[in-house]
C-alpha cells in the first residue's frame, strides 16, 4: 500500500525548453503533496508544498515562476520546470501524504524520482 | 532553523556485524522523526516514524529509538540486501511548514 508513481523516470532536454513531471498517488488520496530536489551525495531539499485545489507554498530561494506546481486532484500533482537550464539538472522527487486509503495519514510516501538532464 | 546531522557518513560492515546509525536533530518542536531507506537512483522508502522520547519501533533487523536530541537506527545481524543509504528526517510542529528536513544520510555497505 501507499504507492506513489512519477513520470517520466528520466528526461533529457535542451536548454530553454520546459519539462513537466507528474506525481500520482495510486492507492490513496493525497491531501498534500511535496516536491523535493536532490543533488548527488546531498540530502533532499524541499522545494514546495501543495494542497489539492490551492496554490503551492514555495520554500525560500525557490523561484515559483520557474517551478510551476499544479495539484489538480487528490491523486495528481505536476511540476513544470520552465525554460530549463543546465543548472536545473537534478533528481526531482515527489512525496504524498494522505488522506484516505492506504498508508498512514501522517507519513510522506515518496515516488521513485525523475532524473532531469538539461543540455 | 531545523537541522539534522547524521553520522557516520559511510559505514562498511561484514555480514552479521551489528551496528548503529546516529541522527542528531535540533527543531523548534518535534512533530515526528522519520527514517527512510534510499537505494541508488530511487526515491526514499518509508521505514519508521517516532513521535516522542523513549519511543522504539522495530522491523525485521532494524530498530529505531528516539531521545530528545537524537535517534538511533540499530541494525542487527545485517545482510547484504540491507546495503543502502539511510535517511533521517524531522517534521517540526507549529507554523505553516509541513515538509521534512532531511539529513545527508548514512551510506551503509554490508559485505558478504
């Protein structure tokens, strides 16, 4: 139980293009979803928190116009990296916290991550 | 500012050799302390949540404990499949922030 999926798992794009990453909770309804970023051999850094139907809350230093987050339903959140540049290359991981369904309502369950490489 | 420090950064053990990983934290108010396991190129996998000092949780060869300043993840008679990076994270109580603050992790290698 408490399964979170991400798509795509890996993406390579040219500088200046936009990339959308999807995060889905498969067997529970996620009232809150989170987006993290992880650099090699570094800890996960929280980028933003989103609640279904409301605007995302961004952490200090994260550009909200660059990292667009939409939490359209209780099972889907998307992160769009706009006008991506090589410095945006990273491992992006989402997490979801329920809700109803599988899993504990106080625990964040993580997706498998998306490796973004910007050329 | 919430902080989480994990030690050691890396640990290499022989199969069957028990040990402990440390997670020291400072937080304004602790809502929960979480342990996750992360394999290379994958997202973190949930292991335990601890809420208050004195609490202990167990799962197979793993046991997590909590004090007011730190948490330990004890690994008993580990197997090669226990090799992974173990992450500790805290969630603060109060305020609007809901996300987790992670440590850098302990990279554990179990040699057969």
